[in-house]
C-alpha cells in the first residue's frame, strides 16, 4: 500500500547524508565556539552561517522540502513564513534598539518623556 | 474517485495542513527568539549566558536530539515499507533519545533554579526559560504522541491512518530538532563567545 505524502520519494541515503552533514556542522560550530577560534565578529557570523547551513541540510534531507512534485505548496508556505519571520525578527530588533532602551532607567525615562512631549 | 485515491487525497490534505501548522509554530518560536535577542543582556546584576552555559552538556543534548531526528526518519521509512516491527524499533529508540534529551534539560533547569537563577531573576532569564522551556514543552508533547503511536501501531498495525499520523509526528519531530539548532547556536554558542 503506497501512501506517498506530497514530499516525494525519500530514501535511507537521504537521511544518512542529512545526519552526517548535520553532525559535522554541529561539531564545527561547537569547536569554533569552545576554542574561541576567530575574532568575535567572525565567530558570530560563522556560527550563524553554520546554523543556517544545518537548517537547509535538515530541510532538504529530513523534511524533503523542494523535492515534492509541482505544485510545490509546502515550499510556497515555507517561503511565506520566512518572509513573515524576517519582518517580525528584524522589525522587533530594529524597534527595540531604536529606543534608548538599554541606556539605563533614568536616561530611558528622560528620553521617552522628551519624545512623547510629556510635561510634568 | 475511488476509495484509495480519495484516501490519498485526504491524507495529503491533512499532512499539508499539519505542515502549515508547523509554519505557524516557527513564527511562535521566532517571536520568542526576538524577545530573547532584546532581553539577553538584561541580567539585572545576576547571571549572564556566560555563567549559565555548560558547553559539553549542551553538545550532548544536541547530538542526542539530532540522532533522534535521524532515527525518526528511519522509522518513517520503515512505515512506508510496511515493516511494523522496525517502525516500533526505530520510534522506540527515538522516544528513548528524546526522553534523554528532556531529562538533561529538566536537570539543567532544576540546577539553575536551585542556584537562584530562575526565570524570576532577570529579563534575560525570563526570556531564556520561556524560549528553551517552550521547546521543551513541545518535546514533551511529541514524546507523549510517540508513545501513543507506538502503542497504536503495536495493537492495530500499519494502516493508512497510522501512517498518516506517523508522517505528521515525524514532521513535528524534525521541526523540533531544527528549532533546537537555533537554540543551540544562538542562545548557547553565541552566549559564550
């Protein structure tokens, strides 16, 4: 009895490749962080990059994203989700860092009072 | 349409619907990550990530969960082949690995609370516990679901309904490992660099 999901024909090889690749990416990120290799900036960029690489590896090899037959609805919904996600995360960070939020309680209050035109 | 084609169409609709749910769950986690990003320096004079992260410990958690995602995939392949015993074997192993992960996490949390670094101590810790804790709750739900599926398949065998549900469970489990990649990288690893 064949019960294929929309995602196509997964194979054992796909899972093994995904597993080994993910393991390598995990260990690479771990070793870089544990041994403080590279400068701070480079380390942050590299660890984020390795995380994204592992995301892609698992999306393709475990979740078979993009391997489905057309119409690729799974991929479409995923793409839309990432758009919303980027807006949400980037937008939140932008807004929160735009406030003098981390300047300390007195400065934050003073700047908010000034911004809002509140008079005592 | 004949029965088999109808069943397959209904299955793919259900599985797609479950996929859409997972996409909304990504948004949920994204908002928790964004909150953590904003609050991670608000330590209120208390512990920061540097103090609470134990790298080898979290590496063990990561490898355990990754392996469980792998064995889950193998379990689903066995289901496609109609091999009921292998399905139970692989999902059994997946369950044990997932349980090990959860035990390690609960142990980590208890230790933190015992030290005084609970979610009430600072904005940083609130957002840490919320993010990592929400992932842990998802894992718990997945484990309960897994037990139910193993028992169901043990009793009723592999039929269309069970395979469809197993597919959804596998999607859920893979998704949780993907979220963990980002917790591991952005919370723990970046926390100590």
